[in-house]
C-alpha cells in the first residue's frame, strides 16, 4: 500500500517535470497561423495537415502541423478539414467597360476570391487610376495589371459610338503612329500591350516588335488581315480564341483574301459593323470546315511561339449556355449598383428568351472542343472572363469559367494552374506569387471543400487573404453587399 502511494507520487512528480520542461509552443508575433489545413497548389498538389504562418504580406513558414507546435497566444485560424489554395486571377477584365461599375469591382473581386486581375483594354487614364488605387493599399484591392487601350487599326471597333462599343480602343492610321503609342504606353506604366482585329499586318508586326524590345507581353485578337500562324509569332497570348478557326480550314488563304477584300471595301464603315460582318461571313462556315491537318499546323505554331490561350469559354458559349439565368447569377446582380442591377436583370431576362441560332449554338460547342484539343496538345491556358461584359458578374464569373475549363477536359489541378500559377508566370512573378511557398506573397483562399474533387468547390470560400490581410466570410459578404449601397 505504502509503496503504491510512493509510486503514484513519483509518476505525478515526473509529469509535473515533463510539462514544465516542454515548450508550450512557438509564438509568431504579429502573424496569422493557419493551423492544420490541407494545402493545394499547381506544383506540389495536395499536402495534408499543414500549418501555414502568414506575416506581413508574405508566407513566413509552412510545416506539417505535427512538427510545428503553436503557442495558444498566437492568432490561429483553425484549418481543420479545410483547403488552402493560392488566390485566383481573372486574366481578362475591363474596368472601363461600364465606368459606373468600376468603383465596386474591387470588392466584388475580393468577395469572390479573385486576388489579381489583368485588365485587357480601356482608356489609359481610367485603368491607370484603378491600378494606382490598388497599389496604394494592396491589402484592400486585387492586384491590377493593365494593357491600356486596345491598339486597333482604322476603322477601330471600340470607338465609343454606341453603349455596347465604349471607347476602349485607339485606332491608328499608320505604322509609325502605332509604334509611337507603344512607347508612350510603356512610359505610362502598362504591363502588357493588346493588339486588336483591325490592325494591318505591318502595324501588327511593328507593334509586337517594339513591345518585345520593351519587354512587354502582347495579347489580343488575331487581326482579320492576318492568318493565325503568322500572327502567333507576335502574340504571347490570344483572347477568346479569336479568329483562330479562320486559319484552320483546308484553304485558309482563300478566306484570308476574302477578308482583306472586305476590309478594303468597308474602310469607311463603322469598325464594329465591319468586324461583325467579317465574323459572320467566315466564323460559322469555318468551324464546319475545320481541316485537321491545317488545324494541327496552327496548333504547332502556337506551341512553337509559346502563344497561350485565354478562351473566355463562359462568354464564348454564353448565347447557348446562358450562365446569367442561373440563380447564383440572378442573386449576384443584387450586389451591383441599383441602376446597373436593374439593367442587368431586365437585359438578362430578354437574353434568356432568345434561342441561340444553330450557328451560335455550334460555335458554343466548338470553343469547348477546340480548347480541349489545344490543352491536350499542351498549349498553355489562363482563366479569364471578359467581365463585366454580357452579364458576367465580376468575381463570380471566374468560378463559372473554371467550371467551363473543367468541362473542356482540364483536370482540377490544371484549371487551378490556369488561374493561379500561369498568370504569375505570364508576368514573371512565379518566384513570388501563385504557389503556397515560404517567402511568397500571401494571396490565399481557405475553402470549405476540396476543389480537386470538384472544381465548383472554389466557390465555397471561407476566408480570403490578400497580401496578408484576412477577410472572413461575414466580412466578405458585407463587402459584396456594399456594391448596392
Ligand atoms: Zn475583353
């Protein structure tokens, strides 16, 4: 009996000594510790039960949770059963398309987990204003990269003549004027150049040459006066797969000659009308006449020139799939300023009742099909939407685009890569953004469900972290609602 009491006493003493000797865990002052979360990025895939320490705007440390004991004094987010992914990019947006909407776009993007955007066309003063505003406080806005105006020929398409063609472009009459503008835009701080459909081959070649000298990427639409194989040499990326099909038929030179004739005959028309006429004359016929040999030559050129694709599938298939009829879109319209909300609700109701013509329906299917073929051939992709055009709610629409890319045969990891690591690579930021790594910028999303099981789970956003600042769900909801106030 006595000996047992002694022995109990001995064990208790030992426990007391063990507890007092064991460190109570590390303290990371001024940091946020995301404890015991599954991390996912395009390089490492899924890593279970990690602790990720965010300090300032960077990821300070990552370690398996069992190896990193945290003191209770830390600011801890419980990541149990949740998933951490890099913040998402929308690689094709327009702050200037509806100028009254621009002031609420930051909150919409962050509210839906979009931590970076690439503005692909708008008046330079206007888009620069939003870029500067974002840079002034990176924790309160998405990262904004800008192209400045669409660089177009004469007549230019987005000339401000009607509401659906706001003045997003500048039309140049000569090669010299276009090159001079590239220099000016570079000096004004654009991050890339966007070349548009009415440029002459000479203008296009001179613009892309100058941009390359200035170390600026060029994106855009294949000029109607050119074939895809030649134009690919100047493009780092192409938006909406625009005009690729015209070079994928058995006789692309015949179609090219016809386009050049129509461009010459229509040079005094409004640019938007002329372009629409050329699209109508060739696009739908071309997708019926795709020649696999010629198609593969175009794909080969895209690979050789490392020309990436931003297919904007939600937009391109919108006439058939009508994303805007879904309840999630209808309710997202409530986050828009009152006047725009009303316009979109009415406009969407009308568009919902318009049955897509067989040609448009066929095109909606073709964009998904060709994206799948391009992806299998290892052409690189970025996820972009074209919001706020065609009832594409900023932020929400990127998630629909991720679902569409998944429908085009990309795996969830590949889809995430197109919305995280690839845009970072595009802007030479892959050493600091787009992955979950120590020293990287802390643009992160905490999701309640696994996006590798279903890409739609990118919509189950629990927390957004932008340049190190955390926004929980209640705060994000309040930010979204602010758009209508
Ligand atoms: Zn666009």
